[in-house]
C-alpha cells in the first residue's frame, strides 16, 4: 500500500492539494506500530508489588487481574483480556488501568467515548470524504507506539439512544478477538491486528 501511494505521489505536482493528502496518509501509515509489540512482564510477584505500590485499595479487582495473568502465563496465546470496571467517579478505575499497564510494562492510552454520537469518530472517515482522518482507535494505537497497549475505554455508560448504538457495535467488535484481529480503520483502509491489546472498559455508575 505504501509503495502504491509513493508511486502515486511521484506522479502528482508538488503543490497539488491531492499530494498533501497523500503525504498525510503516508505519514499516518509510517507512524503506526504495525508489528511493534512490548516485552511483557511475566513475573506475577513483581506485578503484584507494582499494583500495590501504584494503586491503593480494590483488592478484589487486583486479585482478579493477577488470576488472569497467571492463566495467560500458562497459555501465552490467549487474546488480550477484557475487563469491565464499574464504579462511581473517583474510585480509581482509570488509575487502576494505568497501574496494570505499568505492572505489565505496556503503554497505556485512554479513549473517551462519552458524548460520541457517530461511529466514524472511532473508525475514522474515508479519504474520499471531507474531513478525512483516522479514528480514535487508530490514533490511540499510534500514540501508544505498540500494537499491544492497555486501553481504557471510558464513558460507555453515557452512550444512549439510537446515536450510541453504532458506537456500541464498534466497541463490541473490538472486544471480539476474532474481529479485532482484522480491525479496519476507514481512513487507513487496511486491517490492524488489535487482538493482543488489553481492553479495559471503564464505566461510571451502572453496568451495561
């Protein structure tokens, strides 16, 4: 895909608006960590110490996280975990996600979907349409610099009505390891493997 876009760029005048669009697209492709992953910390005792040091309280939540990591240590080919953190504001849901990322030696990114009414904000806008840009998911992966970050998806409980249904469908696809392995951002037009990312859903005052 990059080679095709480079050949196309060579045929365009340097000052053409289309050339600027192609260059922006190429920069986006190059910035994504297509096959770049982190070296995960598999020492469970060290993970426990870091969780206790970085985050006070929530012993049951931390115990559940360590239990899952113990299972994955025995079966490393398991897909990235999905945890739903439920609680009112200020109980430490986001900071717990950051502590998990620190303990696992993974990058941490937070995505807010509160107030998101259009699924294109998550999956991007095609290059053929006005306002073309990558979605929040692709931007988060680019920011993380690795294909297996810990992601907090915040504000899911504030997706309501018909406008939130499309956003919810995208999130459900991301949580399916088979579909997330071929996630396609509409701006990129290429599949991204997100099956090894850790998706932690953060809600405020109610469960789904």
